[in-house]
């Protein structure tokens, strides 16, 4: 993954209560980054991804936000 940056952390995350309830307490961050993704048919492209992560828990709820052709 390239160009990873933090969008929000701690109380700045709207979904913080749900993340803690589902995955457990942690220092949650909402992050975004650019990555090359491969589809089931074998084609690849570059996309912007958003996800949540916390130390000891890892990346959760990875989402493709937009394709960069």
C-alpha cells in the first residue's frame, strides 16, 4: 500500500462506539491509502482505499472509495 495517511483518530471517528463494541477497545484510526487491487477476473487497477485500524487488532472494514485509472 502506498501513500497511507490518517483521516481521523480517537473521538474524531463517527463510528468509534460501534468499532469498540464489535472489535474491542483500542486506539482506533480511520486511514486511507492508494493500492493496486486485483479483481476475480485477473484485471488490476489502482484505487483509493479507506479502512479502520487499531494496534493489536489490525485493519478492519476495508472499502474501495474510488478507482484511479
